[in-house]
C-alpha cells in the first residue's frame, strides 16, 4: 500500500520556493533550507504535497487545499495549515495576480501622482482602485466581510477534512490582522476614518462570527485557538527570537525557524 499524504497549505512561511528579499544577506542564507512541511513529513513518514505560495491570502490557500482534498480524498493522512491575513486578496489576469492591500496602499497612496500605464507593470493594477475606494466616507462592512470570508474558508477546509477522516491542524503563520501595519496606514491619512477598525471592534467581530464559533465548537482540538489573537500566531514567537529569523529586515523563519514550526506541529499532532 502506498504511503499516505501530508497536505500543507500557507503563504511564504510555508512556500518551498521562498526566497528572502533581503539582499544584504548572503545568498546561501536567503533560501534553500527544508521548509516545515518537508521536515514534518519526514517525521510522520508521509509523502508531502505543499500547496503554499508566497503572498497568498486565505481564499487562495483554501482553494488550493480543497482541490487536493477532493482529488486525493482518504489518501491524505494529515492536513496542516499556516493561515495568512484577512487583507490579502486573490485576483486573476492572464497568469496570476496577487494583491496585498496594505503594502500596495502604502506604496501607491504615498505618491502624489500615479502613472497607471507605467506603474501598473511594476505592481498591482488594482491597488489604485482600492486606494480610491478606501477614502470614501460612509458606514461599511468591509472588515466584517473579510473576517467572515477567512473564517468561512477555514470552515470549508475543516469540513472537507472531516468528510474524509483527515487529521488536520490549523494555526496562524502571520497574524490574522496586523493592527500595527494598518495603524501606519491610518496615521498617514491614506484611508477614510470610516475604514478604521478599533481593536475592540475587531475582537468583537471575531468573537461573534458564525464560522469562527462553529470552528471553536466542532474543531477546537485541531486549532491553536483563538486564531485571531496575535499571541497564537507563529510570527509572535519567531519575531521575538532572532536566531529563528533570516535577518533584522526579513522576519521570515530561517532554517532553524522552520524546524521550530515543524516541531510545534509535531507536538500538536501527537495530542490528536
């Protein structure tokens, strides 16, 4: 009987093709180490399918995982996911186009003029659209909708795993919502106050979200809970330990950090 599968999902904390953007680091220290799915798969003696892609949001992570789950079904032994943030969105052009709203807003809105024809070739052509949208005044459900989408995607993956008796573990890699990054956007006056979300409101939305509550009720043992707390994310630990990250300018996990993530998931797996 062939070996079963470890299915992994995530963004750059998981992507086996990840390369650090810090060019001050020696090339040998910017890439090339085993990522946590490979390390965990070796420990569990499972074939690894790693669906992760750098910069992706939770909608894309979920879609990639679901495609594999419904293809391999009960051949999958375990599904392990490091989820991304709610403010990353997946858009499509002739190839692929990933938009990371916070970084694009800071780069685009900070310019007095935006040369759509030339600048769009270098970055995301949709960033200016969001820039205009987020200066509009008026009550909106923007953040509530994004949170609901992320929790719903997590729920769909959890239910698919349950359908095929797949052991699964969920954890945040980066934090679900980066308050400090969005605070920088607010402080620079790049968006309307009506798009500002106070931390208390954010936690209230998470606490009352239908899908988050269903995850907590049905699958709490599978999740490092609560997912929306910064303290439960991988980055909350690696950021505090320089030996686990690539450099001062690039806080992605290095080889030691990847081993830490694998060990963390292995410990969780043994409790299932």
